[in-house]
C-alpha cells in the first residue's frame, strides 16, 4: 500500500495542505447543499483521485464527520451561503475553527443583525 493511500485511509484528515499548498477553495471539493437543511457532504473519491492519481477511484475512504451538532440544533449551510457568509467566516481559512457552539455563532449574529431568537437554531418543542 502506498503511503498516500495509507494516510488517506487511517490518518485524520486535515484541510491545511489542500488550502495552503494546493490552493484549493472549499467549492473545489465540497458542493453547496442542494436543498435547505442538507449537509455539505464529503467529496467523492473520484474527485480526490483527480489530484491524487495513486488513489483508485474504487477506494472506500472512511468518512468521519468533522463537526457534530447537538440533536436539537438546526443549522442550514445553504441559508448562510445565500446570505453571503463565506465558509471561512465560520470554519477559518484552513477549516481550523469548530463553529458548533452557540458562543461561536451568537457574536456574529449580533454583529450582522441576523436572526437571534432561540428558534432560529434550536428546535421548538
């Protein structure tokens, strides 16, 4: 097994070399959600193989969610993108931020005068 395939299969993924060395932007690998509430998904292995020809397009690379929201929290990437919020505004230039805490989101909502009511992000019961 070559080293790149080994790393892809077993090491934690990092965006850093993809952003700093390869100069990729989020949309190069991640498609915008097609509908409200949909997640920004993982790129297909075939997409990785465009730059990493050593990886077979049939390889199954285990995908682990980088961020996990609490079950009662609703977040819509599409709504944010439609309102000119850039990926790096929340995730950081190298996807180094963990924007899954209310303490991360609330200051930006206040600063931009975005909706701040509890049911903006939390399920009403």
